[in-house]
C-alpha cells in the first residue's frame, strides 16, 4: 500500500475505496504560501456562496469565508509581530 508522499501517488495519501484521492501533501509551506492559501480559500468560498442555490448552502459558504478571513487576519498580525521582533534584534 503506497504511503502519503509516495511518488507513485503524486504525493497524495492513499485513496479510500469509493472516494476520490485526497489533495497532494503540503510540505514546507512558508508564511507567504499560507497567506496566499487563505486568500484563495476566501475567494473560493465567496464564489461558491454566490453560486449557491439554497440559502443554507450560501450561509455555510459565507461562514466558511468569514472563518478563512479570520485566519488570514491572524496570520497578518503574526507576520507584523515577527517583523517587529526581527527589527528589534541586535545585529550580530
């Protein structure tokens, strides 16, 4: 049985019978990649909310969009704080 990260599966975890294979495993994602990922998710949720035919689906996507936005905002704060800490370090 192939393991996650196996080149034969393209880095995807093993498939569960009856389900499509999972996404490729993310390794070594940097902060910029994380921020970009959040922005993509925010956009996708907005598109899905706009295309939703049912109110409960629209509400679900809008809530997910708000959750991704909160994560993006928190990540931005972390990046600002990290930059401040690095700027305050004495030169070695």
